[in-house]
C-alpha cells in the first residue's frame, strides 16, 4: 500500500534532463500519495508532464549556483505543507515499504557523505526530505559564492540551525534507511541518489536509452567513468562501448545550457 504523504510536497528543480526528471517524479508518485507534485523549470519536459505533476515556470537554472540559490532562498515561498521531498533525475523513491512516519520527526534527511571524517555526514540534497521549519530558518542565512546548498545546510550552518532554530538532522542510522548514495545500500532504503547507482537499478538497455537522451554535459566526467567501468565489471561490454562513444562524441553538443546539478 502506498504511504500517505499528504503532508509532503514532491518537488524537482531543473533546466536540464527534463524528461528524465519527469520520469523521476512519475516513479516517485507511483510509490506514495503526496499533497502535490511540482516541477520547477523554465519550460515543460519535451515528452510532457506525468499525470499528477504541476509545472511551475521559473527562470532558467543554468548552473549549480542558481540551483542552490533557488532551493535555499526561493523554495520556501512555494511550500505550504510541513515537509518537502526533493528529487532529481538521478534520485527518486525506490521502495514505498521503507517509508517510516518517524522520518517526519526530522527537519532534514539525506544520504550520508562518507568522505567527511566528522559527525556532520547527513547529508546529500539530491534526494532529501526537508521541513518547512528548515526552509523558513534558512531565510536568516546566505549562501557563500559557489557553495552547494546541501553542504551549506548540513555542514557550515548546521550548528547554527540546531542551536538557534532547533532544527533536527536525522542521525546516520536513520539516513541509511531513508536513502543511499556513496555509502553501499543497506537493506531496502526508501530512495537513492546518484547516476552511478542506476547501473544496479535499471537494465543496461534502459540505462543506455535514458543516458542517451540527456544533454551531454549532464553527467560529469567522474560519473561517466564510474558508469562505464561498472558496466564493464558486469560484462556489459556492448553497452559500455556505446555509452563511452556517446560521452566522448555526443551527437548534439551543448550550446548555452550547462549541467545545473
């Protein structure tokens, strides 16, 4: 049975990979009942919006800085529910049975970051649950130039948010049940983030079709290498070669749009 997330708004923000982003929204809607689902983008997806998703037009999100600025400074005025679930084209709900109503006790949950050596490792914003309380608290702060919004929230500003606004960040053990990214999947988490994880979540053909439809700059160089190497380790040589050719010699080189995420 789909969990009742009627106090949660499902959102995605993008100017790239719009069809893939719409797919992520559709897959998430299939897993849970949200108050509403919104795609914030400068244009509608070429293939159309999934049923149940509303398009809200915004200025083009042509850089990571603009993406971070929107989530940090602009998202709050569009949210009326107690929480918001942020998804991206490469991060969405996997298993509705993993939903725990206790997730809503926290103001921020995202996948853990294993590359930090301290206790501030939760977490990744690409698939994250955030409270309206957190969004309102962010109005008291500003992003540094070039700073990623999830890093700012979960690391630089976390002590201030906890001390002055009583914001609750999920502990790592709760984060692991909510989502995975760079930490190996434990059991059956609610969702995930990271295109490199999609090797295990999709058939090689489906992955090839999805990635071939993206703007060439969407997948970063290190992620491209991870995908190709992962396919080779699985013996998917033909798919690996075709993806490598796509990455190295894109049919439609990017013009003015760049990867925003």
